[in-house]
C-alpha cells in the first residue's frame, strides 16, 4: 500500500474536517472493522489484510485522522467534544494475531483498539468458518459430503478450495450454532485436521491485550446469528460472554458487538433491548456509515473501507462519514 503524499494527506485532512462536521448530529465518528491481520499470504484467505498493509493503514489514520479508543470516542460523541476526523479501530472474534501482529503495529503509532471476543473459542477453540477453511485446505481433491447434504466437492486447485469455503460458509452460517459447529468440525475431522487450534486468543493473551491498553468487548459466547436462535438462548449467550470476560479480566466489560451485525437480519430490536438490559453501555453493528450525536448507542454503525491504494482507502473513509444505513435512519437522523 503506497503511502499518501504530503499534498494528498493535507487534502484528506481538509476533506475529513468538512465531511465530519456535516449533518444534524454534528461531527461524526467512523468505527472501523477488522478481524485478522496475517504475517504472510494465505491462499485460503487472499483478501485478509497482511501486516505491511495494516501498518500502512495505521500510518494513514495517524497522519490524517484523530484516532480514539471506542468508549472514549462514544463518550465524546455524546458530550459534543468529538474532534474532526474521529476514527475508532475495532476487531471482532478474538484472533491471536490481534495480539501478536496487530497490537505491536498499533502500539508504535499510538492507536488503541477495541477487540470483541467470542468467549467459547478462547484457549484452543476454532470458529465454524475457520474449521471449514481448514477442512478445505486439507481435504482430498474429491471430497464427498453428500451425507451432510453438501454434495461432492471437486477441489482441484486453490481457487476451487476457496470457492468451496465461501459456499459452505454461506450454506451453514444461518443454521443453529450447535448444528453449524458440528458440521464444520465433521468436515475438519474427515479432512484430517486437529480439533484444537492456535488461531484464537488464550486467556493469558487476552489479559496481555488488556494490559497493553486494548479495550475488551463482548461478542457473545458462541457467535450465533441472534435472530436465528430462541430469544432466551440469545440473551443467555450475550450475557455469558460478558460474565466470562469480566471473570477473566476482573473489570467491567461495557461494549458489545452483534455477530454478523446486520440490523433487521442478524439482530433486531429485541437484541438491542437485551444488550441494554444486560448492562452494556454501547453496542456496534455492521451497518455502514458514521455515528452522529443522535445515533442509538446500541446500534453504532461500522465500516470496512478496504482498498490497496492509500488515496482510495482514505477517500472511502472520508466518504463514509456521510453515509447512513437505511435500517438505522430513524436512529441516526
């Protein structure tokens, strides 16, 4: 990712000042979403950001924007003291590379992020999507899954394996969490993969993240699609993640991220009420756009404006200050 020239940086600082001041809500807050940062290319995840690209993005944020920890940014949004070009950085799920790769890059640039943890996958767990990807990485070229109603997969090359990953994740994502997980682990078992993984944080690493100045938020325990599970189960899953994290960290956990995060499809008004009642002070979605003064604190939008060219990445950030998701229009006037 080629860095911005000094002229481009100046342009985006001016543009960001103007766009973040637009709207009845006053200055906006842009919350960025990440999941993983890799130290080397991975044929199964070719679009996942790698360390040099992530470093360039953090350089750009430090140069052109005002980067704030999420809870501080939300407090300043409510008190009308948010600076122009305000950005917060968040990670979902709780991957170990958030500590080993991303955290040192952010620390060098003074960026303090928030990591949302799906607690059942701490200490050797693996999420269903990663289990599927590992299964497709290891599976034979002819992989018969007909008894799982997933057909026969012809995995002749890396492209075919990546295509299979996308299809299988799409076909299983909205199943009940236990069924989804069991299917993914069965695929991994048949492909010769191990049950345990080092992909996710350990509790020790989680505490190291906290000690390094990273804010820890909850992301449910099992990462269910909340609208696809019983309301009682959804509430318990949300509350359990908060309780587990507070027991580990010995401190309150105040922020929450809805799994998958699309309003009206992955979560709805019932889950917004649950987040409030459980004791979170704010929650984030994946609705695209910036947060403004009158936004519902339990439906903060987030964006992932990835681009390999720094100027286009910065332009997407600036443009996102003006964009609102239709589903949140009434909450974000």
